[in-house]
């Protein structure tokens, strides 16, 4: 499933296009698509519903699912998380980079929120394809560890993402990029969404 701008963060009250035209059935054909948007709206369903549009009227995080049914009645479901933001909010992006050398190596950073009314912070780690880098975050500025953190992302590769909402008591976060295996360069992108002026 793809979005029209390949972003999982979209704007409230603006049309979003979802596309499942890449779906295939190796031993038959897909006879029905059923889309659910996670906001209580009516599903969209039909044999030709490979591409659909939807408009979110409220900010928040939603899970979009599409269920494809083939000519034998077998079903496959794919989902994607979508964050809906207020277009009046500003986006600030900061990029950090580094290099880590082997198992148990790490880099630590702190990040102070820059907007006056922060709404969301998205941390995206992009590391070597043949390594396993993990991402840990604390909400009080302390240095997180693999055993002491407030939020973490640790899949079996080096592409990790953490989305933080609700900043009423958060002003500074601690960040740990940790090597489970492998070595190499990484980029950590921090995208803060909020208002820079009142």
C-alpha cells in the first residue's frame, strides 16, 4: 500500500490517496478490496477499489487497512499507520549523523524541543543495510540505555522510527543509537511538528 506523497504524516481536511494497485494473486485474481481508515468512517469496498481517497477531519494517529480477497475467497490484509496533523503547525527538521564500529558501540544525544506548542516529534534512524542499529529515547533528558528507556525501536535492521505525541511534560529527550550487530554510518532525522510562534 502506498500514499500519494509517500509520507505517513498527512494534513487534516486534505485528500489523501491510498493505492493498492501493486497487489497480485499468483494463482488467480483479486476480486475485492476493502479499505478501512481507522477514524470510524464507512469502509470503501469493491472489485475496482485498487486506489481510493480519504479525507481526515480530525488530527491524530490512525491505522489504515486494506483487505484483498481473491477468487478462492482467501484474504490478505495490509496496514499502514498515518499521522494526521494540523496544517497551521510548523515543521522543524534536524539531522544528526554518526558512525558506529561494532557490537555494543553507541552514540548518545539530547534534543530540546524548539516549538512553543509542540504536537509531535518523529525520530527516523537510517543505518547500514547489513547491520542492526537500535534506537532508544528518554523523555527527561537522561541518557537512555537498552535497559532504561521510555520509548524504543529495535527491529532486525537499522531502519527505526519512534513517534512521540503529547508533550505536556516533555521539554528535552535523550537519544541513544545502539549497535546490536554490524558497523557503519547512520543518519538520524528529527522532525518536530508544532507552532514556532504564538
